[in-house]
């Protein structure tokens, strides 16, 4: 049986990460876990808990219908699927976050 090698991910310097999240959101929790445990970078969470926050959310992200919504260095990159794709493809460098 072939032995799998251990994957090592070096900490990268992501700057000014803002996550718009809400309670009991599995993709939000998964994103925060990746940032905390794999990438080991700080971030700010904006919780959407009341109508005022929802109004702010829809003004900031008019086409968004899901959370989390992620902003890195002022660039809205989309939601969790877009973040996963960027990690997988190594595209975080394209928006100057590494």
C-alpha cells in the first residue's frame, strides 16, 4: 500500500481579511477553520444578526445570496467556493495577499 506523504503548508501573509458571516453557517465555520488552523492568519468577522446588518450586507454585496462573503485587501473575492478555488489554483497571489 502506497504511503501518503504529509502535506506541509507554510503560513502566508494575508492582509485585511474581512468575512461577512452569520450564526450557524457551516461554510463560514469551515472558512474560519482554514484561516485559523491551516493558513494561520488573522481576520475580522462582520456578523449578520439583525435587519440593520442585513441591509448593510445587501448594499455591500448586491448580488450575493450566501454567506460567507470574503473581502481580502479591499477586493471582494466572493464566497467560500471562490476562496477554495483560489487556494486550490494558487491564485491568492494574483490579488497581492501572499
